[in-house]
């Protein structure tokens, strides 16, 4: 194991079209157990741990969970931008988290909000990108592509927006046949 995606919560304020966590409403695993899981993953060889969810910033203890990272491994926080404040960013910068991944599904504000199932999702993502860059994180966006996004003009607009925002990378995540996509 070299790289692991670790969903730290199912909680999220959005209702995304592609959500693999749809209808999952389990209680969050306690902080101490999550820290133990992070340590065990590193003992098994994990170098990179991607803290994801749901929305990981909804956990009051996300920084404490990430603080279990050793110096010889690194973390990524995958977020919609919701709850990713200067306070959290500053505290995460003192852990092994080096990168912030922000969900950005379209260059069009209304389309992104529609795909995320919540008004204001686009502005939340932009604010998250701004915060991540301000704190010096390797900042990238990720999108779950739809046929509409992959039309040349829409994709070009997303690439251009990423350039203007100064993000380091755009990652496309293949839709998984799970959750809402299957329903």
C-alpha cells in the first residue's frame, strides 16, 4: 500500500449528482480510532493518505486526525471548500498535509451549483482554492466529468478557469457505479 483514500465522514451539506456516499448515514468513527487507522496505514507502507468524505471539514477533529501523519508520509485533504477556513488551513499546515484538493465540476457557477446540489457551492469552492493557495498548499481541483463537461467548450472553460485561479493541477475522477449514479 502506497496511497490510500480514507473517508473520515459521510456527512456533507451538498447533494452531488455522483455521490457514492448517498444514503449512508453512519456515525463518525471517534478521533482516537481514526488516528490509530492513520498510523496503521503508515505501518503498512502508506506514503500518501487522502482524507476525504463526505466533507472532511465538517469533522471538528479533522486537524487532530491529520496530525497522526508521520514525517515520512504526507496527506491530502479533499474538500468541497465548505468549512475550509483560515483557522483549519493554518493548523493543517502544521501537520503532514501538503495538498488541498477542491471539487470544481464546471467553470459555470450555475452548473457547478446544480451538480453539487447546493446554491453557493461554486463560490465555496473558489474560496477554498483561495485559502489553500494563501497557506501555501499544493492546490488542485478535481471534477467528476459528465458528458456535458467533456464537450470541448465546457472542458476548455474549466481548464482556463483553473489557469486563472493558479491551481497546480486539474484531476478528472471517473464516476463510480455506486451511490446515486446507480440509483
